[in-house]
């Protein structure tokens, strides 16, 4: 109910820059930021298509993938890959929708480049979006943030140094 009753930010607000303002808040929980990388960050979508709907966003304000520096493009793709791993670890979806809406005609509602990473489950569609233009979400954003933030901390740990217990002395060709 908190999600349904929450006031919606006006889409007509002039000078609204949520994707540059949110990281500057200094409160990742309030901003729904679950992971920060050097040039990009990962946050929960405030109006998700499915529980766990994430967005990978560059800190620098750009409107198109063509405007990214090579370092930003690489960091953004690493963040998208991190998001997929995070969702797999925390939510175990059956599939993913990953993509960009470039321009208003394509569905881009905020003129700042962002990539949507949407977890999908077999049978997750229902009649509500089609008939009532309404989404039904079984988990509050704050609870989802807690779950994903904890999983992100697990993924952020540096890998162990040393031999893996699953390593084999055989070459890859012989191991097949």
C-alpha cells in the first residue's frame, strides 16, 4: 500500500534531474542505489515493471550511448553485468529483459541515459497492465533494496587468492 499511496513526482517538473541528484543525496537507501561503480551506479526503479527492476546509470549526464566515453561505456556494461549477477543471486529469475529507451518516442521518460535490467519469471505477466494500466508488485521497494543491497555487498567482496578446490591439473582440452 505504501507504493500505491505514495505521491508521484511530477513528470512535468522543469529542471528535474533525478539521475544526477539522487547519487548526491548521500543516502543510498533513500535513493534506492544498491551498488556504486567508478563511473556508473545501479538503482532500483521507483516505478518497476517487476520486483527487482534495476537501472544502470552513468553519473555524468548524457542522453545517448554515443555520448559515453570509452571508460564510461565499459563501466556501464560492467554494471549491467553486475546487475544480472545480483538479480540471479538474490531473486533467481527465469530470464531478464535488458535494454535502453533512447528518446521520448522510444519510451524514454527522463533525458539521461539509463539501462533497464528487469528480472522475469515464467508466468509473471497478468491482465492488470493490459486492462487497467496498473502494475501489481508483491514486495515493497524498501524490502527489495535491503535484499539487493545485502546481495550486492556479497558480490563486491574481492575474490579469494590461491588455488581453487575445483581446479584440475588437466588441460581444458583433456578435461572435456
